[in-house]
C-alpha cells in the first residue's frame, strides 16, 4: 500500500515569511495529491490539490509542486498570516478503480508568530 | 446544504459496550469513508464504501464493522469497545470514486472508552 512521509512535524515562522512543507510517497501509481488544513477541534478542509499531469498549481498565497520522478510534493505558503496557523496534512490517493483511497501524512503544525 | 453530518459529536463508553456512529451526506456522493485520528498519526482509513452496496477494509479495520444503509448514509459500529479505540472519528464522502474527486469531511465524533 501507499506510504506518505511528511516533514517537518512542526514549523514556526514569522508573519509575512514563507512556509514550506514537504511530503514523499511510495506508490508510483498514486495520481492525486490533496492538502488539508485542520484547525484545532475542527474538520480537515481541502485547501489545494494537484493531479499527476500537472507540475505546479497556485491559488493566491498557496502553491503546490509535484515531482513525480522523485515522488515528492510540497506545499508553499507565502506572506503567512496568523490565521494560517493550523495543522496541515498532505495525502496521496491510490485509485483502486472503484474508489479513491487517501493515505495521509502525519501532519505539520504551523505556527505563525507576530 | 449541510454537507457531511456525523452523530453523536461526543460519546463516552465503558470497555465492552457497543455503539454505532452515524454519518449522512447530502451531496449525492457515491463514495464514503471512515477515518480515525490519533495524536501524531494523522488520519487512518478504517473502512470505505465505493458505492451503495459495497464496503471494503482500509488500513485499520479490526474491531469495527460498517453498513452502507443507502447512498446517503454510512455507519460505523464498535461491537465491543476497547480503550485503544479512543479516538476522533471522521466520516468523509467524495463524488465518483474512480475520478479522484476531493473528499469532504464531517465535524467528527470524539469517542472516549474507559
């Protein structure tokens, strides 16, 4: 099955700086990579995703890059704000042909300090 | 539009008791999923249902059973609760399972087993 590793486990940045979270996956057949943000006590919420036929995707201050050869993908947050503080999870999707099974990384706790 | 609704939100059980966690979605999604979230371990897939009438084991199915009651509802049952099942349980749903659509999560059920 798929295995996803995520680094770092904690990340502290000053407001306005950039934050980068990196993930690697093991199954070369995985073809969809979503990122979720989870605030304390809340549900995971999708913030951005990328499919395997794309190398980079941007949405305002958030971008994701994918290197299929190296089997790693990264989340980039620019101009960080206090409301970006949360736990971020990467995931890789194994397509079984009948369902999409998500395998999550273990999460990165991002703290944006003033 | 409520999205994914889970009940109950909180529950305390004694070891050996049984209970069923309920999940319903109103987005006409085909696929539904149950995850558990433990500190430092991300979200792990317990069971999933690619479509009405089908269910499959995920990464950590032992001690659980599921029922896909209809297209909207997917329940998770603990037959004989154990302290190791203390966790936060999330239900999720997605569109056509084979096309890698994003998964949408409910608010979670916080379950404690004494």
